[in-house]
C-alpha cells in the first residue's frame, strides 16, 4: 500500500513539473549591452541634440565600465551625461541598467552627410559598443496646428462661450505663436491661459510641444437667435494655422412691466381694495413660460394678483393682469411707492408704481359730525352761562 502511494506522488510531481518550469522566464541572455530607442537621428547644423541611452547588465557581476565616444567628426562636441551631468564611467547592478544621454553639439556650416559615432563601455572581461548614425539636414520650415476640443457651443445671448484650443509646434525649433479671432460685429473675444485669467496675444511653444489656451467669446445681449461662425488664426514666423468655431445662440425671453397705456401711477383708498391693471410684455426672442407676479408695498399693505401666474407669453406679445392693492386703513393721504415684479426662468423685470392714497369719505363724514356736535355743545354752553 505504501509503495502505491509513493507511485501516485511521483506521477503527480511529473505532471506539475513541466508547468513549473514553463512559468519561469528563460535566462539565455547574458552580457553587457549599450541600447537606445533611436540608433539613427537627424540633427540640424548649429543646434544641440540629445540621444537617450542605457547601459544594461544581464547576469554579470557589478564592475566599473569606462565610457567613451569614438569617431566624433572634427568640430563636433560629444558629451555623455548621467543624472544631468557629464560622466566618464558607469556601474550597472546585475540585471540592472544605467540611464545615459549622448549630447551632440553640431557646429553650423557642416555638410549634409551622415556620420556614425560609436559609444563604448569597457570593463575587465566585458565591453559593449553602440553605433549611432547622425544625419545632418537643413532647417525645416515652421509648422503649426490648432485644434478645439469643442468647436461648437450653444447658449443664450447672455452666455460666455469658452473654447479650449490646443496649439502644437510641429517644427524643429522653438516658436512664439500669436493668435487672433475673427467674430461677427459687436462680439467680444479674448484669449487667456488654459488655467488662468491673464489675457494673452501670444505664447512660446517649444519644438514638438503643444500648449492649451482658452478663447472667450461674448455676444451682444441684444443678439437674436442664430448660428454665428468664429475663425481662430495662429501664426509664428512663416507658419500659420486656423480652425473654425461656431456659436449656436438660442432665443431668450425679455420682460417689461407697465400700467395700462404705459402709466406707472394709480389711485387707492386707505383700507379698501383697488384693482390696478398691469401689462407684462415679452420683448425677447423666445417664449416666456410660467411668469410669476409679485409685489412689494409699504408695511401693512396687501398686494395680490389675478391671475398670479401667466402660463405662456410669446415674443412680441403682452398680457394684462390685475394687481389687487389694499392700503393699510391707517395710511395717511399722500403718495406711496409699490414695486411690481415678473419672473420667469432666467429672466425677471420690475417697475415702480406711484400710488396716491386718499382717506375714506366715511371718516370725513364722521369727523364733520364730531366737529358739529362740539360746536353745538359750545353754543349751548355760551347761551346758558351768558345770561348769568
């Protein structure tokens, strides 16, 4: 029985052993290597170029490797950099690498032939070489591209339309890009930093890099609904690029309040309800929905409306409602101010009405009666006591 168990265990080990070995990566690379992603580069005479390198150690013991560059053309300067400073040797750890850079300073006026430089790393018993082909080329013309993340925006005449523009310098040299926007008449435009508020007219962009700027477009508030184009042009030296943007402006209601026939005054009696006609007009370019009416009057007064809400008011039309105004019964005769407001989504209007208040005639009759009674009493007293 024990022999059968041992046989089963041995068979299981035979099944799992290939999988275990297959999971381990093969270790068939050993030695020292100099590597780069770009072993052939193009450089413009009169400029400086950097080539990224790495010195890779595969399964070797650590040691010092002397670094050098051979076959450097006359007048060129080739410098090996490590950690941002010139280095003459490197020591990669086993199965590790050291990052290096080959800096090439190429003088102006060189011919446009191709040169092959050789980077070397030499140690005791192991070394590595890396040939790098350097071609010289004339200066390429400046090239720009500009692209908007959202080229078409929608809003009302009171909206700010903000566009984010990505400007890329596809040239081989640094450029200063200037920009301008062509918009319809009375539109305001301004450029700012992508994450700032400082207005700009130009921005420096390094070779091969891109930067974002923000364009803000403000249409006139009296603008009718419609589709409006805006063109952005970017220039730098002899290069230019442009992109087309668009504003879709939707209509917006605009309210006005007045009395009937344009009057902003009315009369009322203290302690009594008066009905004052109020005219609400939509002078905008879109219907106004659910217009709510409200009023502010002196302390003790009451203001209500009939109806209290205008369901819908199309552009160019008006609607009349009644303001039911009750001055306080303690109000003295004179002029008072009452504010009437109309509010719809995103729009409101208000007007002040002068209310001339008169006291009730009942109080006038009562006052006259009191005065009359007082006179009669006085006359009676004079007649009675005068005989004595």
